[in-house]
C-alpha cells in the first residue's frame, strides 16, 4: 500500500476551495507534478504521459485532516461488540482492556483497517493516539508503527504516545513513555492531570519534561469539566509560555471551555491564541464543547477528529471527516453556508495548522493531497456527503467512490 509521488496528473474542470471566506473558483484544471501542485488554470495542457482525471465540475478541497483518533483498537471488520459498559471513564478504559484481551486484537491489522477506511473517505493526514500503560506495554505502538509504514503512501500518520490510564497514577508508565518516544512515537500525550493523576502540577511537569527532553510536541486529553478543566488549561498555558513551546501544544476535547461561560472562555481563548495552543473538538452530544465561533473569532487554531472509530467506547464514529464537519456545524448551531465552511475549515486547514503541516492547500507548490466532492455548493457537499469522492494522495489517485483503488491497495 505504498504510492510513490511520480509522474504527472491533470485534473480537468473542477472548482477549487482555497479556504474559508473564499468563493469556489470557476471550473478550471489542476496540474500535478511529482506529488506537488504545479499549476491551476483553464485549459492546461497535459504533459506527455500524464494521467488525466475528469473532474466534471466537482468541488476540490485539500485532503481532509483527521486530527484526533485512537489507533490499534478499532473493531472495524470484526463481529459486533455488544456495548453494556458503565458511564464512568474508568468503566470505559477497563471495558476496552477486557475486550481487547478477550479477542486478542492485533493492533497492526486493526490500525491498517482504520487507516485505509480514513483514506477512502478523503483523509490524507491523521494524528493517532496509541495507548501506553503498564498493562499493554509497547505492543500496540509497535503494531501501529508497522501499519503506518505500510500505509505511508496512502495517508500520512502522526503517532501520539498516550498514557491511557494516567501518567503518575501508574508507576512505570513514565519509563514506557520514554521508550515509546525512542521507538518512534512523534508526540507526547497527556491525560487529565487532576481527575486521573490527582496531581495537576506534577503530572504536567512530567508531560512537559518528556517533551523537552525528546524535543517533541504535546497533545493532552482534557476531559475535566468546568473550572477544574479551566485551571488545567491555565497550567498548560503557563508551561507552554515558560518553555517557549508556542505552536507545539494541543489540548484535545477541552469540554471545560463549553462549561465555564463565554466571558471566562473568551479570556482563555485569548491566551490560547497568544500561546498558539490548538484546541481539538469532536463536538460530542453528551458533553459541553468549545464554541467554534468564539475560538475562531479570537484566532485560536481549532481542529477536529473522529475519536474512537467503531470501538468499545461507542459504535457511531466512522472515520468520515466530511461527516464530522456536518456534526460540528450541528453541535454549534450553524445553519448559514459560511458557518458550514467554518466547520469544514476545522477538518482541513485548521487541522493542518494544528498538526504543523505548512505545505498544505491548493496553491502552487502545495502537496498534492486533495479530494474531489460532489455538490452544487460547498455547504451542499458537506450536508449531502456523497460517496462519489475521488481521493488524491501525493499526486496519485488512491480512492474512487469511497473505495481504495487497486493500484493503491497493491
């Protein structure tokens, strides 16, 4: 499943979306050479030997960005899991461990299934969290790293070493995290420093210390509600500023920003923007969530993700980031076309900024990762979510009609 960026591709007569607030372009062509956008315009000539893709007026967006999912534990392709798990976070963590042990889940196989499905639906960039704790050791990460290598031409993957059961609360986890980072994990993960580790300063000092020693970014799961979660955000901001880690820290979920009221959330939002700390939201139904409109107005980088995909935590998420844009819009009470574009921005340009990818987009010189969508307008494409999608990765067509192509699967 390795697709090299070779040769040229001409995509004819498509309408380009170059970002929020910009209209779709008139129908034009895109010329791709060696995995990069070489030119856009009407009536471009195909170089000799180029592949040609007929756009037929479809909309082109840059590749969708799955900025937060869990790899290795999806149950895609496996018999249905009957979910009778309790409501507490500890219940969900334990249920996952029990089921994975019972089924002898192969992290490499299951992460590969999930990565392929994400690519089929249009994601070309993905950040995956991999559980690291004393019960499971490093086997899940080793499997995910093998899967990432096998799928590298189909989708780009960043891996987060994630202390699923806590960092301080599990003696030996720190040493495993250090080994995971040496093994190849790209990002230092963290988890609820107050509710799980029971020591917010100690937990965050340990997390930021790992990042400082390994010179790697940080992504912290923060489920803590209300003022407790807001206090943790303030501690994260303090450490980001003190260590000069602007642009290298993400807070995932941040439910507290939807709990504390707009005035306090606005003050935190201003600090988040100043320290360039990104916020990832899945816009869940059962919890308060950050206001996309408020954070965007303050200049905060906001991205989104599927979280778990068809796993023991829940049966709903399906790796479709176009659907996630619609769910973001619904959860934020959006109806206007320009607001739907804001939701899609979190699943495209916002995701790329949050994940530190600079050469993203449809401009000349950008990486040629893009998706052709069916729709009268961009809002129509988001709401209709037609399966008639063509996915281009590194200048090669890797999926049509939401299924991987034979060439990409080889």
